[in-house]
């Protein structure tokens, strides 16, 4: 079998087969290359990553702990398919967590932090204008994760990391307009409020931003994805 190379930087830096599998699947979910409900066959992953099935099982168990993968008895592993109720709960949890993180960011943000967030917004706009959807999704998530990093609460940052991935799955499944990223005009005012140390405005903007995303959900049945698992994970055979 040809050697498999992983395009994602995190996966390339992984030190064990489990790390590589986890990093590649997380990156594929974050960029909506791997949609909800996709079967993650042990043998297929073992072949793709040239490792033992025991490595695959450990990786899938780790992903299940993050609610990115569902382990179904007698059926195997699948990318998680959040129910409508789960979708509502995820957005409610995000509003609660991001309000707290926003208040922390108000207190701790430096000029360098503000600049970094504005650079992320600019890169996100470039990705949007050039039609680079994976980059746009990645940068949109990075914006919210940067808010958590600035706030300095590692526990909430970890929770938000899981919730943002689940949000990506939810938007890919249920967004009625087909737009699964944050609105172009909504991140800038959030940074403005942080820079102005305007806590009440920041909390209101974060709440409005997340409610706007949630309002686009229609919970209709998602379309299927006909790409192979290797294509979804952005794997390629080495030349």
C-alpha cells in the first residue's frame, strides 16, 4: 500500500498513530470536509494511516469523549449527528460560556490581542472572498477560540473547543441557507467592544451573534456526501 501523507499540519506533527487520526478527523470536521453521520470504519482508517486497528479504536474512543464521534453498538463509529435538541443545547451553552469569556477578555486583552483578532477577521474575509471555505471555517472558529485564550480560563476554553466543533457539525447539517460560517459584519464589532472595554455591549453582541447563527437552522434532513473517507480527511497517496 502506498504511503499515506496527511495534509493537515496538526496531523503531520502528531507523534503517535492515535494522535494523527484524532488530529486529522478534528481538522476535517472543523472544515466541514467530514459531515455528520459519516461512517468511520476501523479497517479503512487502519489502511489510511497504516496502523493497527487497536490504534484506531483508541483514537475513536478519544473522539467520542469529545462528542465528535458516536460509537454505536454492533454498527461501529460515526461522525456525531447532533439532534435538534442537542443543537439548541449547544447554542445555549455557547451563549453562557462566551458571555463569561467575553467578560474575561475585557479585563485581560492587550493591544497585541486586539491586533491578532483583527488580523484573523481580515484573513477570514480574504478566505470568504476567494471562496476558500475550509479556511473560512477554520478562521471563524479560531476567532472564538482566541476570545477564550485571552480570557485565560483553560477549563472554559476546553469546553468551547468542543462546542465550536459541534456547532460546525450542526451548521453543516441544519443551516437552511447553506452558509455555515459567521456573518462577515459581526466579528468586527465584537473586537471594537473589547477594545473599548464595553462589557454590556460585548455581551449583547456575542449573544446576538450566536442567536443569529441559531436562527438559520431548519432541522431538515441533510444531503449525503459522496466523497471517499480519504478525500474527506484530505489524505493523499505519496508519489
